[in-house]
């Protein structure tokens, strides 16, 4: 009979946030797979956990997952932990979970701290609809594409960022507009926890004179739908109808379908567009 993979959430700062159930599982499984055993040993020493540790991280996530799967198939139970928070969120745990499902191995989660959710509820921004982007990619083209999407996002957006990259990321976020609201959440659950709400422009100015400290979760307020619609409307009005038509025809639409889309964008009837095009 195959073993079980336990996804164990560990504290993101305050050790008292660990659950009794997680402690019980960490002490009872055959082995614990950790993102960084050097970090996890501190947790183990504090709670007197003597279970063997093995490393499972971004650079061995596939080959090590194969070995862990074999151990699970042999009947061993394994706990997976990350450096802080819930495994599988912006870490390689998702690869192991997927492979377990493919092999028919039982996976269960022991819920607990998640930095992105903690920051979201502390930000004061809307929690009804949100999107988690994790760390922005470093590759320029992909990064620019995601920033462009965030720029039009009406949902609350959550990002992770390291202190040594924060200033550069804020400069990149300037493309969203200096007046866009952002909550900078640092040292969550720790003694010096700080939730700072500013505009992106204010945050850039603040960190010119203040060095970023600690890991950050950035929560960006989504655009107001009415404001976004007004902005898009202005964009369309600044171009001619012929230019507007060319955008959709360039995407392979026929003349009729392009007129329909142009009319929708401009908030007018299709007949208005037809009459304009055939009078000029």
C-alpha cells in the first residue's frame, strides 16, 4: 500500500503559528522533504522534531521527485515543507503534487500560513476578486507582458519581492501609473511587521532614502472598472475609425466582424460605423 504525501504549512515568521496537527505529522512521517534543510533544521530543533530531512528544491525538483515517488510507492509517508508558508505556492512543491496525482498517490494538505493571503487581508483592498502573480519574471519581454496585463487588471494583484529587487520592481510598476495604490507588506507575523499603504509614486520616493528590509508582499489595488472603461474609450477616440478597423482586420477579422467590434469599443451602433465608412 502506497504512503501519503502531506503538504505541511509552516510559519512565515512567528514560530507560534505552527499547528498541532503539523507538528504531529512532522514527527510521525518517515521523512520530511524541505526546500532548504539549513532553514528547516532551526524549526526542527525548536520543536524537537527528529525526523530525517532531505532537500527538495527548484534545482532538483524533477529528479528528486522521482525518488520521493518511489519511496511513497514503497509505503513510506512523506511530509513536504517550504522555507516559510504553504508548499506549492511559488515553490517546486507543485511538481511533486502533480506527479503524485499521475501515479495515483494520495496527497493531503495541512493548512496554515500563506504570506500572499495574509498580506491581502491586511492590505485593506478588495478581497472579493484577486490574482496572485508570485515573483515577476526576470526575463524582460515576459516581465513587460505581465506588467501590461497588471496595468489593466481590475482585480487586486499580489506579488512577492525580495528586498534587493524591490526598488527596481517599483520602478517597473511605475508604468501602471504613479497614482495606483499599493500596500507594501513586510516582516509578516514578525515583531517588526509593517503594512505601508502608498501610491506607487510615493513608494518610489520613500525607498530613495530608505533601504528595503525583509521579504515583501506587494498588494496592488485593481483599477476601477468605470475608470478603465473611460480610459479605453479615450484611447479609441484618439484614433480614426479607419485605424480602429485596421486593428481588427489585422487580426484576421472580415469587414463585417471588424465593424461590429469597433462599434462595441466606441459605444455606438454598427450602422453608425457603416454609414461613416461609406460616406468617406
